[in-house]
C-alpha cells in the first residue's frame, strides 16, 4: 500500500514549488501519472522512491513513513522493497542477463533461487538469452531485462519512468502488459509516469499533473 499526503518540493529557495495531489493506493492497485515535460512527474517519482526528501508532506509505503528513516535505512528499504524501470536502460555491458539478476538479488540481500529466476526469464521470453551480455541484446530485449531487474527481488512498489515513450505501438503494448502482469504476480503497486497517452486504457486509476 502507498499513500502520500500534501507533498511539496522546491529545488532551490526562490524557485517554483511543486505541489502534488495526494495518492492512496490499496494493495494490488496501480496508478498512471500523466503530464507534459517539466510539470514535475519525475520529481514526484523521486520523492516516492526516497531519492529526494520532500519540502513538506509525508510518504508511506506499507506501514513505513519514509521521512522517519535514516539515509542508510532509506537506501536499504528502497533496495529491498522497490523496483525501477526507466526509459534509459541501465545495464552493464560486461554482465550477462543472469549475472545482472544475481547481482540485483545480492544488493537486495535476497537469496538467489534458481527456480524463481528461471520462471521469471521464461515469462519474459529471456530464457534462451540468459548468458548473453547486455551489449548483445536488442532494444526490446533490454526493455524486458529492465523489467526483470525491477521485479526479481519481489518488491512491493514498482516505479516506471517513461517506460514506453520510445517504443512503437506494438512494443508499447507488450511492454506495459509485461509491467502490469509482473506487478500483479508480485502483488505490488505499479506507478507509471509518462506523457504517453497510449497506455491510459490499461489503468483504471490515473491523475494528470
């Protein structure tokens, strides 16, 4: 469950203050956040992720208030309970798909279970590519690797920043369906921020900034 209350953020004193609507998500609920560039979508996502401290307001993930955590506790909580999918892929060229997933589990302090990894790779159609280095993958394969990295540690909150805006219509549909399926399977809240209105029909709950 995720909730935010009266969130605001100001990058520098004297600059514009971003004021965000309250968010209330029950378990397994998903949210689409739409808005044009510069409106504060990524800022809101970074606040929810604990990457930025709000100027005012509160963020709760489950029964945890992020503002009450230390910097180290926030990093640990984020690593274990949150997953991220970004428009720009953050894969290391020297690692294979399998090595990426094992590394993600290591940093999340989660046990490496071969059956779990095999099932995830099969669902994302990556099984035959598990030993391929990331620099050998196509754009679509890299996108599926990003989704695998976001969910392999079974987070309760899945955050996606413009995950489909650079994709054609067919891959846009595939990408958002994969995200929704993985979020549902992991009983996680999915929040997608985007200006891509093609994915609005896939969400029953949305807000426009």
